[in-house]
C-alpha cells in the first residue's frame, strides 16, 4: 500500500511527470481519467510510460465513482491533480470549474475518510492525500512574494475553486486527522503544456516564424509578472510533501519574478529573433480580471523538504524551445 499511488488527472502535464517520478522510485502507479477509453494519453506516450501505469475511469464529481477507483487501486498516496486547468476557460464555464475542482477534492477526501479512517486516529495509518492548489488563490500581490500565510484574494472562478478546495483540505486535516496537504504551485512549464497555454503558444509561434511561415504572435498584456519554473522539478516537491512526517501546505516557486515580456524576449532570443518585430499586444485578448504580479516565497519548502527550484526563467525558455523544436521535427 505504501508504494502504490493513485494520480487523479494523470493525463495532464503534472500527472505525466509525477507518474514518471513515482515509477522511477519503484511505485505501482494508478491513474484516472474521466473515460480511459476516450482519454488523451499523449503525454504518457511522450514520456514512454503508458504501458507502465494502470488506468481507471473516474468522474471526480461522482462520489461512487471516486470510491470505486480508490477501492480498486488501494493506494497509500493519492494525488489530486484533476479538474479544470484553465483560468481563461473558467470565466466561460465557472460552474464546471467549481464542481470539478472543489467538489472533486471533497469527494476524494470523503472517500479516503470512509475507507481509511473508520477506526483509526493516526495520520500514519491511512491514505495520504495531496491537492494541487494554485498561486492563483493569492490574486495580485502587488510586487511582493506570497508565502503560506499570505491572505487569499482569488480573481477568477478557477482561483475561487482552488481556494475553496484548499480550505476543504485544511479542514479535513484538522477535523479528521487525515494526512492531507496543499501544494501551492506557481507557474511551471514544460513541453507537455497544451497549445492553449500561453507559454506553448509563444514557443510554437516563434518556431513557426523561424521556419519562415510568417504571421504575428498576438498576446494580451505583456507587463504581467509571474514566477516561472520547470514542471519536472515541481512534481518532486509534491512527492516530498507526501513523505514528510507531518502534513502541511507549501508554496512551490522559484522565488524570482519576471514579466511575460521577459519570457517572450528570452524565447525569441533563443531563435535569434527580435521579438519586437513579431509580437502584438492585443486588448481583445485581455482577461476580464488579470493578475499583474504573482511571485512566490518558497523558503518553507526548502526548510522542511529540502526542495529548491533549479531552473531559472532564461534557462527554462531555452529548454522549452529545444524540446518543442525536437517535438516538431519528430512529428
């Protein structure tokens, strides 16, 4: 049981990298998707691990489905990475965001309580639970760096859903003595990001321009500031949280802030292109509410978990250009 993990939302970027990490550590890995027969598991194929994981269909908003998945996989650790992942989409589908994230997390915690905690009073005796919280819960922190004590001020349906799920996790930890933790991850990118994410849009368009296919890269605000990191490093922080002697919540970030313009400039520079000749800031692409400044303070994760980000933003841009360029050549 202690070396068997269930990843809810295994088909996404973090789910794929986390599955690979756990397999490398000798885990038996199970993963869920809403429909494993219709799901897109391209990331697992890209990482070469599709045949090594056990897949289950699970609808996070259906308690019976969640209970069935946990009973069949019998995990020692559950990582809840499922639910809506797009801030932009949450403005169009706010109810789906709230249900898939907050109700999904609640159902998994309740299933864990039902299975593991009927007759136990120790966190060490039950299933451990990780929830993918988000830096979006803090909203705009106006030039500062958010830590675990920073107040929440969500500015999108997605952020409100993550904040709700975050406090549900904290409540279950306190009320039912469940080992449950929140990983408050700031922006973390990789070649596995879908095209709808801005980092992948920037890189794919820059590569197309480099190939001579022309066109302009149209983005919203370029002055927004984010804390950028590399996804494979961040899933290691998730695992470390689950191995700690006590459950807690942790900010996972590089601790360094850079604007979207800085990221764009770094990507185009990797291809010997002047971004100013190819990029347009389009007000039609502005979000209804956008966060101007988002930066994390990861000192607690370093103190308790020994975790620190290794990849700087310029290094991240170079790595992503190289990896995505290789993907294009292979296709």
